[in-house]
C-alpha cells in the first residue's frame, strides 16, 4: 500500500520477519525506516494514515544497531599514523572494508607520533557521515604522546611528551588542531594533566586514561576533572592490586560524580585479555564495557610484518608483537569477532554483547540519540546478523552498504 | 439470541474469530463495498485478535476492504500511552494485518471538542453504511463499551464518567495505582451498537458470569446495559463454560442442545 504523502514523499521501508534489539532485549517487531532514520510505525499509522511502500523479509535475522569502533589504528595495509601521499584513499579503504565487520561508525586512531605527523595527517581527516562509500567517521582518537614511559607498550619512547612546560598549549602545539578530535588518551599522573583534562572536556573532547601508572586516587581525580573513558582496560596500566586497584579500580569506585558513568574499552580478541579478566571486568561494571578492536594495519591481511606508526610489528595468527619482542601491539581481530568472543567468554546474553559494541560506545560519545540504538528517529545504521552473530548485511542511513554473498565473502 | 458455549477461553476465541472471518469472506468486500466491523478492547478479545491475525498471515483473510470502528477510548490519555486504546489496537491488531489506516477509526480522547468528536464518529459510521458486525465484550458490571450502569439504552456516542467498578477493573493496567486510571472516556452508545446489523458479545471467565446472568436471564435494564441486546434481532453471545456459572441449568442445556 502506498504511503500517505502528507508528511514526506520518501519511500517507507518495513523490515519484517526479524528480531530487533530494542530496550535491551530482542523483540519480535518490524523495523521501519524512512529518509535514513528509524520510523515510528504507530505514529505513521494514526497521524499520517501511512503504510509501507516496500516490505523486506529478513528471514528471521537479528537486527542490531551498527557497531561503533572507537579505537582502530588502521587495517588492510593502511596505518592511520603513517603520513603517506595517498592517506585519504587509505582511510577511505578502511572505512569501506570495515562495513563487512559490522562497523558503521568509527574513530580513526593515531598512536604516539612526532608533531609533524599530526600536523600532516589531522587536516586530512574530517568528520563525515557513512554510506555506500564506507563507515562514518565520528572524529579522531589521539592515543598519546602524553603517556607514561613505563607503560608505553608499542608506542615509540622518543616521541613521548609531558605537560610540564605549557600544559594545554603544549598539547595544542603538538597536535596542531583539535578540530575533528573526539577522544584523547593520556596518562593522568603526569603533572598539570588536570588542567589539560578540564580544558579538553570543556571543548567536548572525551578524555581517556591509558598507558599510565596512575594509582586509583590519581585516576579518580582525573574523572573528577572530566575523564570518562579507560583505554584498553588492563593493558598498559598498573595491574589491579587489592590495596591500590589503580585505574582498574575506577570500575567500582565510589568517587565517580553523580550522574556520570566511566566507560572502559576492552579488546576481546582472546589475546589482550584473559577471558577470566574479561569476566571480572564485565561483572564488576557491565554497563561501562565498550568493545574496541585496537586494530592495526595488519588486520585483514596475511601474517607477516607491517608498520604501526613509527614501529614495525609482526603478525602471527591473532597475535601481533613489536617485531622481535613479546610486546603486544594492537590486534588484528575484527569487531564482529570481538563481539562473538565476548559473548562466548562471558556467557552474557546476545543483547549485552551487541550493546557493548553499539549502545555503550554511543553513550560514551554522547551520541546515543542518533547512533547505537534502534530507537525511533535515530539514524538507521543497522546490521542483519545470524543467531551466532555473523554479519549478514550492513545498512547505513537505511541503505544496504554491504551484504554477505553466497560464498560467504 | 444465540448463546454459543465453548469449553474454554481458547475455543471461545477461535469460534468468534472464525465467525468474523467467515462473515467477511461471505460478504466478498471490494473497492466499492466495504465490510464494517465494530471492535472492542480489553482482555477478553485478545485471543480472538490473535486468531484473526493467524488467518490473515495464512492468507485466508484480508482486511483490505474492511472498515473498523472501535467502541471507546480514554479521555486525556496521550495517544501513544501504552494503555491507550490506540496503542492496544496497534499492538494487538492493526500492525499485524493489512488494514488501510484510513479505514481504522478510533475515537480521539484528546480532541479539543469532545462532543463534536463523538458526533463526527456517529457520522462516519453512517457514511460507511452502518456497522455489519459489532463485536463487543461485557464489563463485570454488565456494561457494553463504557455504557456504565444507568446509561440510557438509546444513548449515542458521547463522553462518560467511568464507574468505580470499571476504574477498579482497569487499575491492573496502570500499575495498580488508582490515581493513574483515567476517569472519563468517549464511548459509542447502547443505541449506536443496537443499530448494527449483527452483534456478537464475547464473555469469558467466571468473573463475568454474574453479568451474563443479569444480561440474558433478567429483564432489559439500564443497570446492566448489555441486556438491551435482548431486543436486537441478531445477537450472538459467545462464552466459555466458566461464564455460564450463574445461569440456570435449563438455559445452558437449551443452548447447548
């Protein structure tokens, strides 16, 4: 039946025979889409006397909001921290390729680099909507260089910096521009970090704690100043100690300001975190868990050597190390692999696993009214998944942008 | 009248749904000739709606050429409130079938001029050619729609204050909080339903038994407004065994025979 044209001429799509993730549970409901947004069919029926133009049978698929990856350093041979001539086409390639992993929005991440690299690369990245060309870019995640020497992980020591001289001005000079920066990871134990955290937070930039030897009070102070995220929990921070839980203690801290929630990234590729540790974190603070890939250039490529910023790394299966060492450096797991592994390792519900990759990152970035849910009027970025959470099709703004073909590619 | 007694709720629901389905199919509705159906809300018809949806999904029944008129709606409840009758009809029926939204009529309890809204509703029924089959239920106080005890048996669509019995019965849908239950509603009148060419009343459960007894074994009385249908030429009461608990054995045997 044709839609009523009183409000809009745009066609109305009704996705039927599916289970949609809504209100934290899988419901047997149809999904309605118009003009790239999720439509309220009851309002359409009674207010506009409208009905669907096109009905699509989803063959009992699960429909979930598109995944949001807030920490991804590259993939498919592209390294976001390497200033190449064809940087733009590199980021385009990754944004297109990750559609098949169910990622509809992401934050390209730059690891610790010299200022010249930031000055060259940052102007080439812009916040943009996703579509058939690829996943949307929400903004850049700058991981470093204001991090701890002791917990630099795979970051190059020679590029590390402190805030001592000019605090926020130093940061601005290092990065060059904060125009499309969405997240900054820093070590809060550094002198003058409080002023920097305050200034970044005031500018709407999410401050994340990571690559740090901060104790719990320093971490709590950082949260008081505005920090809301922890970069890859457990990795590159002091281990949990029962008399000083360190940054990990934020998960159950009673010093979090009222009305705020601390989120924490977890790389659930089965390597960066032992499943038991994953379970401890999840059980302690389930609503704060954000799945990230921390994927590097080698993701999607064959095993071997690849670059990660100023370093060379070696891939062997799902393991990636700084070449010649046993220091982990990023991962090559895809987002959907992380979701499945998280589901299996924690025994959590399908809804919980899906929300860790969609709702929670959206809440972290304060965009849950547009992204991360299938609520009425939010952006129609969604996935069709099998029961075992393999992505069958990816949609951005209601348009199918990727589909698994018969051969499973 | 016809009194059809089925063993339990599920069978009563199915019988009623099959009856409605057959009526529509036999009518052979088309572009120029719609079948008009009056519809109830509440707990009782849920099973019947489920069956109708099943017949539709099986391809046996289409609502493309059916016009519906609901009996009532609360006043002052936002249309998208989960307990409004608009929400009820959308979730339990309309969203599962192929009815044209222009043909689904429900009174608007938030209209600026409530009486004008009621008058317009009567007019729409008239313009649709009257109701072919009006399906209704019965309240524990014997009311049809929101025609509470004391309503005129020749009443038309209008604003009514709800009786305490009704408010108490509805409290369970509003977290058991009496203060949250609407106190007024727009409702079709007894006269409005009496105008239908055929009427089917669904009555299930022991808690409705006394009302059924009052409605069919006692006189026509404005305190038990369903009793008005004793004077309708074509009414069917569909019930389960439990609803007959207050009837005389003789009555039940007669209609079962």
